[in-house]
């Protein structure tokens, strides 16, 4: 069995579309607000509502769709994405734009829940990691290229053109998925029953103290990040006078530095994850806090790039930790970690909206740094959450569970 490169490339393109479209409003806040006659703070709620719906719907919708053939289900989730982006591009009011994104959010959780198992089924024995890396390159490219390019295009031709382009890209992905994906039947009944039980266990897994603490750290850290990141456009406009092409270039640099940090951190994620999480979180705290005063163009750019480089690498470490703290219930632990991350996105964007609506844009970085500092302290007080590798006892438990399945 060979690596199904065409299918993996199209799946990677689909992840690119999902990630870039979810965060695109961050770079186009002023344009969307002006066109739909709403405030920039209200546009920030697009991220809040999306994240909340995705967090609430992921587990139940994944359970409800277990009987659907996997190749069909993944194509349907991308089709929903394409339709929602088309509706957003022609939305006459802010309410219609909001509703179109909520439809997309319903498909979001299912898409991310099924894509991992699909990748594993497409990969030859011993190459699942390589296949996963190929597909998830789309995530990194979405931040490095997708959001900056979408921002630049939206500022040049209008935000509707940028959103519409993602609708076209999503449609192309749907067509290609139907052509290159092999038939992937739904799981057998007995395996569906076990999978359903593991999804139900996603709630009970929070009784595991280490999983609960990891989710708390994740939520607090992501709340702090997105409270400020959602409003990065007005922040850098205030601090550095950057707008238009300048903002696009800064977002490009933000993503590029993050990609570089990801590469470096990836080489040490299995060696010293605890110190890395603490160090990167502390770096985010300092960089964001220093954006509170008006620094001017040079220092603002430096602090923003430092912030992007540090934060972008943190999810790699947190997601790896979610699999290690509950080695006998990895599916459930991973599911609640994803939900915690989405809650952080929604909560951060909501806090940012409240602050900006109250006229406190300048205080937003300081408030965000308080959250990231709290997360740093929690991580420092919880070294057991970031083991370099599984203990022998946990490793044997995980192997026994895998054999039982």
C-alpha cells in the first residue's frame, strides 16, 4: 500500500480553507464593520459565536454521524463550508453574515473529529505520522499565507471577494475529494459502539485531575491570546499606524515566525515539553503586556512578531500533553482539549469585544497578559502535566487498551 498523496493533498487544502476562513475576520475587521455599518467590536463577535457553536456541537454531531461513510462525511462537511462562505460573501446584513458562519461552525467540529481517523486509514502501516504531517501542513500555511493573503485581497478588492474566494476554493476541494478519496465505509457496529462510548467518556474524563488542569491551562491561555489577537488590526493601527498593506505584511511575518518556532519546538516536544510551555507562555505574556503603551512602529512590530512566534508553537505542546495525561483514554482527552481550545477562542473574543465596546482598546493587551500570566503560573505549578514520555505503567495500560480494542 502506497501513500495516497492526492487524497492527502486535498485534505490538506481543506484544512487550509477551514483555518484561514475561521480567522480571516481578524485582518478585515475595519472593512467588514464599515460595509455592514457595525462596530469593529461587533465584528469580533464573529469569532466568539463560531467558537461557541463549534465547541458545543463537536461531540454530539460526531456521535450522530458515526454511521455515515467517512469519505462522504468529510466531503459533506467541506460542502457545508463552501455554501456558508458563499452565503457570507453576499450577506446583506451583519445578522446574515453571523448566521452563515454559525452554519459553518456546525460542520467545523465534525470535520476536525473525522479527518484524523481518515488520514490513518489512508496511510500505509508505519506512515500515519508522515501522512498526518502532510495534511496538517495546511493548518500552518493557513496562518502563514492564508490569513495575510486574504487580508491583502480583502483590502484591495473588498472583504466579500476574499470570502467568496474561499467559497470557490471549498467547492474545488469538494469536487476533488469525491474524485480522489477511496470508499471509506463507516465503522463496524461494534466499533461504533465503542467509539460512541469514548465520546460519552469525553465528559467523564474531566474527573481525571490532570486532564481537568490541562484544559484549564488551555482555556485561560487561549482566552488571553484571542482577547488581544481578535483586535490586532485596531491595536497595531493605534500603536504603529499600520493599516492596509502594512497590516498584511505584519500578519505574514506573524505567521512566518510562528511556523519557524513550530519547526524548532517540534524537535524538542518529546524531550522537555514542560519548560517549553512555561517559557513560551511567559514570552507571550511579556510581548502582549508591552503592547499596552503606544510604542511606535518598530517596537510594535517586534513585540507582535515575538508574540506570534511564541504562541503559535504552544498548541503543539498542549495537544501532545492531552494524549499523555490520559494514555488509556486518548480519544476522550483529545476531544475535551479541542473543546477547551474553542471555549478559549470564544471567551477571548467576547472579552475583547466587551473591552473595545467600552472604549478600552488600549487596556486590552494588559488584560490579555493577566490571563496568559495566570496560565503560565498554572503550568509552572503542574509539572506532571508535561511528561517527556509516558511512564512504563501508563505505557503498558495504553498497550492493553489498544489490544482490547
